[in-house]
C-alpha cells in the first residue's frame, strides 16, 4: 500500500481548517486490510508540532467497503482537519499497520 500523492492546504472558505487530500493505492494483486495513516504537522525545522493517527473509518469515503482494500485498488481521500493555534510549516503523511 502506498501514498501516490498528497496535499495539505489551508481552507479559508471553511474557517481556516486544513484540507488533506491524498490518493492511496494497493499495489498488491490481492486484497489487504486498510492501513492507518499518520499525519504529522511540522514546524520550519521539520520538528513535529502535532501528530494524529487516522483509522480507516476516519478517512474512507462512505461508499467503500471498510473491511478490505481491493487488489490493485486506488482511493482518493479528502479530510478537513481543525488545527487552530498550531504553527505548522509542513507535514508528513505515512501509511502503517499496527
């Protein structure tokens, strides 16, 4: 499972919320469990200022089966996250399995 693309932007239309967009891909020829995502907001020195783990229920669109990531499947996600009073200059996004 890989992150094909990701982007984090300030959404001024939604009161300064952050908008996270990403595309996840299951490169395997077999179904897998959905991964957890770790989002880390960083300061200008790339030090972590805020970290959050997102479970599949947090990021999957409602129309998808939450139990299995289809073989060779790809899914686009979009989340709005509140991070008031956080001086973030960058971010890191990882997939992992606990």
